C-alpha cells in the first residue's frame, strides 16, 4: 500500500497576511538554510525556525473580486492536479 502525504506548517500571521486572515499563515522559508534547519535540527531548534516572515517581505499584487470566474476551490484543486 502506498500513500502520498502532504502537510504544511503555520505560524502567527504577519502584517500583510494578518490584514486578511489574522489567525495564522503558512510558514514561508526565506532561504535554503531555513529549510535545511527545519529538516535536520532537533524538534526544539527546528520550531524556532517556524516563524512569520518579516513585515514587508510579501507583496499584495491584487485586491478586490476575482475576474476569471473560477471559484477559489476549483482553482486550488486544479493546481493540486497539475
């Protein structure tokens, strides 16, 4: 039996994400050294890498209603299937 498992880490939302979803945001590693640390350090040390990006590191590229007519759920599913 084979299984494909997927998951992601969340952390506190920073300024740009918190304006839309204040509860949490995905952890976004800013460099390969953070990825390596998360995969190889002890659990206590790896959890220290699990933090929000600094404010200003993400850029909002669009606001308002989507114009392509595709629901977010369908668009997300399509990305997963590619």
